[in-house]
C-alpha cells in the first residue's frame, strides 16, 4: 500500500544538467525563464543574471528558430565571461532543427511532444487505424533519433515537456482532452529514450487547470512505475497568473504533488518579472521539505491514495453537492460589506453580529438564537452527545479519536467536523478524513489551519499548499484559515480562502484569469494587457478569460477558457471565443477594448 501519510520524496534517477544535477538525492531545483528576445544578447544576459542572483539554478530561454538557437552560444559566452555558469535550457516548439542546433550549445533542451513531430494543431478530429497510428509513431522516432544522437554526443539533457494546451490532433483524436492522452503523449517519447538507452531525460506535464495537472502527473508516475521508469519530474502550473491568484494557484498544484514526494525541479510560472518567481518557489519547496520533520503516524487507515472515499452527506448548506464553505474568525462590520463574505463567522464567546449572519459560538457560552450554531471541543463530548440541534460543529484532531467516538459519531450525522492539527501536520488531518470514511462516517469536514506568518505572501503560499489537496481530492467541504499576526488581516484570510477554492475549481467566486508568464515569444506588453483586462472584466463572475503571449499554448488553453487574448505577432493580438478565433491580428493598442466589446456583446446576446 502506498503510504500517503508522511513526507517521503520519490526516488528518481539522476540527470546531469551541466554542473547542476537533478533527481536522486539532489535538492529540488528552482528555475525560471527569460522574457526577452533571444536575439537580444545583452538583454538576455542581464535577465539571466537577475534570475541567477534571485536563486535560480537553471535558466530557460525560448528558441523559435535556428537563428535564436545559435545565439544561445553568445548568451552563454556572455554569462561565462561574467563568472556565471548556471546551466541554460533551450525551449523549443515546432522546430526540430532549432532543437538540434541548441543541443550542441546549452546544457538542456526542452521539446514539446505536441509539436515536435506531429503537424501543426488544427483542432480537427481524425480517424486513425492501428496501422496508421503506428506509422505516425515511426515518424516521431525518425525525427527524434537524430536529436537524441546530438544530445548524447554533447552530454546534453532533454526535457520532454507536455502541455495541456498543445496536445497534437493525433493524440486528441484517439484519447480526447484527458490525462490519459497527456500521459501517452509523454510515454511515446520516453519509450524511445529507453529503447535507445538515453536516460539523461527529465519530464514535465503541465496544465493551467490544477486538477488536470495533479491528476495527470499522478497518472504519469503510476505509468512509469509500471514500465520500470524512474525519470525525474519538473513541476509547474502552466498559466497560473499573477499576484495572489498566481501564488495560490501554483502552490495548490505544485504543493500537492511535492507533499506526495513527487518533483525534482519546479517553476512557479507568474505573469510577472521572471526573477519574482524564484523566491516564491524557494518558500514553497522549503515549506514542503520541512514536513519531513513531522512525526510519522503510528497507525494509519488501511487505504491507499487511489481508493475512492466517497462524498459527505449534506448538513444544511455544508457537504454533499454543495460548494465548499468559508469560515472566518470574527470580522469587523465594515468587512461584512465587501464582496467576499464568509459563509460562517466564528465569534468565540460573543454573538453581537447581525442576525442575518451565520455565527459559530463556543458551546460554553452558547445561547440558542437565529443563525447561531454551537461549537464543541472533544473535551465537551458528553454535552455534545446530548445536544440535538439540527446543525452543530465539533473540533477534533487525529489523536483525539477512538472507537467509542466513532460509534457515537455514527449517530450524530448533523455534526460538522472541524479537523485541525498542531504543527500543520496535514498528514494527520488527511489520515483522519480517510479513517472516518473507511468506517462509513460521512459527516461534512471543514479543514482548519492556523498560522503566525509575518506577511501575506508566505501566508498565501503555505495555506494553499496545506489545503489544496483537500479540495482537489474532495476530502473537505469547507475551509477555515486563521493567522495570529496582524500582518495578515481577517479579511485577507477570507480572500485567500476563496482564492484557494477557486484555484482548485471547487467554488468560483469571481472572474478567473488564465495568463502565461511571458517569454521571448511574447511580442506585446503582457503584464499591461493583463492589468487592463482585469480592470475591465472583474465584475464578470464565473467567466474564464485567457491572456496568452503566443500560439504555443494559447488556442489549446482556450478549451479551458471562455474567451482568449492571444499574441499573434509583433504588436498583434487575436481574440478567441473558446477555441474559435473570431478576430485576427488586431493592433495591440486596440486589442483590450475589442476583447471587452466581444465579451459584452456575447453576454448581451444571451440575455
């Protein structure tokens, strides 16, 4: 049985990337990517240095063609002349010749299986007989082998980097838009690597949808295990966005997998300056690695991470098919006038909040009142047993549960469980939920985490890491975050809670933006465009709007967005509704305004 109740890093093979190996016992490596033109040698050198000095251990640069690939030599020489020897990675799409050129210059080359050998994506569905499909696989092999040969001769590592937004028509036709299709796209290339005895290979499977990203990486690891492969993994959420949303979305996706021991190098893809990604990645990895010091649970439920544990039973508006709820500590009246209001407010021993607000009050000072519900501790078990109100809350931890408690709980279906733990022992909390379900107990579960962070960013990253998997795996029905330092206000904990639920796809409370981090392919001001689009569309709750720098993932990610703003050339943007391009090559200065007109027009036509 897989032990999923303590931190233990997956044992992967070691890949030599210049002088900075990854995998095996090596640290989890951090990296970022430049957004300057790869033909701009001085600009790339400056940005590489910014990433390196921020703590980046690999720097990736895009190489659209052979000219850009050849200029990587000048960039590398420029860095070496200044005393910087961090490995460089070439990012290749559509152009095997550029990959072959780069392989003799830099320490690692990333190729995308979706566009390395297959024709350019058209979003059409084709029928392939088994014989025709095998013929396409032989074409991949013919194109891939010369590249492998160059890499072998030069000691160059490769990354097979699958992106959800750029799966080939061939894969989509046979497997659909599924984790299985993404995994097979990767495995086709990995099997060739194994057949050719080329193991200096890293893998990544990315998506902007955190659930898709996590499930696909888990499936890939299982598939590799079944075929005896131990290749190291690069983790990332493709288009996580910027600001708080970008940090939370990345922490949910990357953090969930790191907590399971999966991941040898990461990139936090923010729509910000490249060097801003590194401190976020460092905080995230350091926080997960700290979990190794948590005590190992003496007893755990006999259940594996692949078992389906079943959803909870609804109690009021909590659990069952309801969206997860947000609980907050006491908020000032002015905070209750904001847009994101928690579903329940814990008021401790007082109950002076407005009558229409759902309140949770300690049982020791509880008086029955409208929209007011008691909160018991396990020490008040005897009172809890006798209490019969329709909705009640009970705080408990893994160590407080015994068989007698489980027996009583089966008769108290109206009890909502607040699952907490000291020292952020999230494995204890996970084990408790599995233990409850394995005994046929399906009371709703609220996951509660308490922190003492000195700044909002660390609070966002840590809470998203600790809570993300509970909602991706549907283990919890609500979230309750607290921070005991004034540096993070109660309202900020509420906003963070809603953002975590949105990042996991469990509760949509505002417009969602899918924005890429920008790279050398981006030929317009991405950060300014993101800001303008957000300002103009923030009121469109429930919509997904993608703001993409280029066509590599742009049209593909439209499958997970309602509207898209995609770079089409220098200073040119194309606008999409779903996968359909409705307006091509709009001048950048007019593109945001045209996108807003398109969205508003479509909404008005529906109404």
